[in-house]
C-alpha cells in the first residue's frame, strides 16, 4: 500500500472517531437542549455564538427549515353603491378616513365611500374594512383580487399618508399603485396627515418651540428622510394633493386643506363649565414629544401645588372612552410645539371646553380665510401658559364664552361639510 492511500485511510478513521466522540454527542445534547437546566442552556447558547458557523454546522447540523405558515385568508369588501365610489385608506388616523367617507356620502350626492385600514392594536377607531397585516404583506391572492376589485368597482381612490394599499403587489410603492390605478381609469389623490410630510428641518427654523429643535431625538433623521422623500414624490405626482391640517400647507403649498372631521353629537356636553372651586385641566397627548408636554407640565405642577387647578394627563385611552374624559374637564390643553391644531382640539371644542394651545398666526389666518371664522383655541405658548391659565381662572365668565364658541365653530368647519366641499372637485361633483 502506497503512502498516499495510507494517509487517506488514517484521515478517514480520524474523521469517524471525531464524529463518534464529538458530533453525535453534540447533536444529542443540542436536540434535547430545551429540557436542560436554564444555566446550561445559556452556556450552550453563549458557546454557539462564539464558535465559527462552519463548526456549528459540522457539530449540530443545519437547522431544519420549517415552512412558514400560509398567510391568513382575507375577505374582500363589498363596494359601496353610487355613481361615484371612493376608497379612502389605508391609515385611518384618528378615524379620519371613516369620517371623510361618511362626509362625502352625506354631502356629495351620488357618492358611496369605503374607508380601509390595517388591523392594529390602536385606539379602536371606526373603519369600514380592516385587513390583517399578515394578509396585507403575504397573501398574494388577496393583493391581486383587491387590486382588481378596486380597479373594476371604484371610481376614485384617496391614498392616506402616502402609504400603499395593495401590500407587496407593487413593491409597497403607493405612487406605482396610483399610476396602475390611473391606467385603469381611476381618479387618484394623495392626502397627507402630518409627519409623513412635515419636514423637521424646516419646522425647526420656523418655530421657536418646535420639537424638532431637540437634536437628541434618535428618530429625527428618519422623520427628515421620510418627509423629504414624500415631498419630492408629491411634487411630481400628477393628481390632487390634500392635507388634513392647515399647518401642513407650509410644507405642501400646492395642496388643498381637507379639514379633519368629528361627530358633534358624540362630543356634545351640557355639564356646567368652570363652576368647580378647583377646575379640572386635562391634557391627552397622542405623542407627548410632538405635543410639547414636557414644556408645560412644570407650569401645571406649580398651579396644582397652589390649589388653583387639578391636572390630569390622559394617555392610552380607547376612542370610545374619550368623550367621558373631556366631559370631566373644564380646560383642555392641546399642543404647544407644532403651531397648529387637529382632531383632539376639535373634539374638545365640540364638547364646549376651554381649549388652550399654541397656534401660529398663519394657521389662524388660513382658518379664517377658508371658513370666515376665528379659531376659538385660546393662544398660549410654553412661555406664557402660566399667565394665560391664571387669567382664565381669574375671569371665569370670559373663559366660559370661549368654551361656548367651540361647538358652533366645529359645526361650521369640522362637521364634514367643508371637507366634502374641498373633495368635491376631485370627485367631479363641484
């Protein structure tokens, strides 16, 4: 026997011995690791992280590939009736997609509408059609069938917050989806909600109390990138663009303001205002950083310590519970960093509460220009909030006048009629 075959045979025997002494025991231990004491499992996991991958594969083998579960089935919605049939989605922030759908149905004759959103563990806002995230991303059959349904059964589509409607069918690109729908004869529009187009760098230069002046905010670069990308694509978009709050016209000057909408009857409150010796002040920030909560809470703590008010910060409350929260309040603090107002302020105004917030002169002028009415949010920035609150508490009758003006304002600007009017031209019903 030559030297080479002998060496090969020796190596083969060595491999067999190594396999018997190392591989088999290693695989036996690894297959039963879940039954081992926790400290030993942690030791094994630590060793596995420190050993090269090829050694791990040789000792314990490749992990078994478990096929992913099939995506859940997803029913398709029933299209609305009407000469014009509108789909609004897929975010339904603060229930606005649902409210706009009802507004165009009620105030644009011959129009049916469907609001649509992904299922979330959010605040329980009403929506017409919910889709499971797993189905949205992985159910290819649903993606194709939903696209065909919308293409064949709807006449208009409103994309909220530049988000895709049909999962991965068009690469999660809402602008490609819009183009595909337009090629099928569907009229499409984009509707921006807030952080999707609010450029932090621009906002920081325009507003002293802007939350984007905080450079320690880890997600600030992401917000800047997302907004800049969306703004660039909206500028090139061949279709109508809407914004939900008037401040967003700073970033999207070519857009049309479509006011947020609330149900006046849901928020109506007849309880006495500012008659308690110690009034209740409520602040319900959906995002405390954006709302400037940290800027104003020291003032509230001071006034509460003096016995002038009782402060309640409310977070994580379901939508159906918020009317009772506002009914318990005399004064509602909105936001103090963004310079505008939105759904929460409108709900508190509809409840007849004294609403205090930091709203710029430009936003107030836009409201007045479109509606002919003055926004009844009492003006206060972080620097003068204490003075404003002390004034309201000292002259309660003047504060009640402010509170009583809220429902009438919301009934004229934010009950859905103005939103429907703003959408009417896009719907071909102007």
